[in-house]
C-alpha cells in the first residue's frame, strides 16, 4: 500500500483532512499522539530520556511534561536531543503499525513531516495550506489562544511556500465545502496509484 504523509501549520486544517480521509476508509497514524504514548510506554525511549534529561523527567512513573517542556524551551540543543530520541521511536512505531494495515493507502499525520525526516518513510506527501488570517482565527477559536501567540507559533513553523515546494500534493483549506471535493480527488488519485502499482508488480 501507499504511505502518505500529511502536514500543515497550525490552523491549516491537516487534522480535518485526515479525518475526511479516515471517513473514506483510510487508516490514520497521529504522530503527535504516538510520540506522547511512546514516551510513556516504550522502555528503550524512557531509558534514553532519563539518561539525557535526568530521573525527574518521570514522576510516579509518568512523564512530567511540564518539566520536560521547561528543560527544552528556548534550548535548541536540548530540543534537538529530545527529537533525536523521540523521532526514531515514532518512525519505528509507524512502520510497524503500517505493516498491520490493509487498504490502498495509510496516512501519517505530522506537523513536522519534513523537519523530522518522516517524509523519508512515506511515498507521497501532502501539504494542507490556508491563508494566515484564516489560520489565526481557527486556532484562536479552537484553542482559546491569543492571536499574537498563534502568529508566534506560525513564525516558528515551516512557511507555506516551502511546504508547497516540497510536497507532492497541496490542498487549500479555506471553506469546507471546497475542501471535500479536493479530498475526494486526492483519495481517488491515491487509490488509483496503488492499483497501478499492484498491476505493475
């Protein structure tokens, strides 16, 4: 089957696109949720986190997220070390998960698809894009965030022009009525590509 990576900045609607593809029968892997789970459950990853950040990173056997966030916030080296531990674990978990799925394609949802190197484990990449002000309004509505906080997060993420250049497909998500037909077309193209591959083999 085809592995598809879907990415987009805050408020772009990548989770909406993933939900629409799931409604069309695709299995979706949420890399953020997987990372949180693996930091709790993966013994090898836990050992690595303790070795790098100290025993205080776990409290009563559970990951102390606020402590870890305080350690890596504003510390590029610590954040890079965290990513170097977590990303390989997520990558292994995704590949094992994908091997258990059926269907024409599976979806890897990741806000940092290219930055993490996860694009190397998928066959096709999709960037979900939206105008900046639309994204700010969505994120404020969804999270109760202040507009300036959302803009700061956007500034720290890969810009849409770069995503557009790097992705195989782009979906512009401004109004849902127009998004659904675009998702239908993406679903059709991915299924067709997988069928062509199967016939070629």
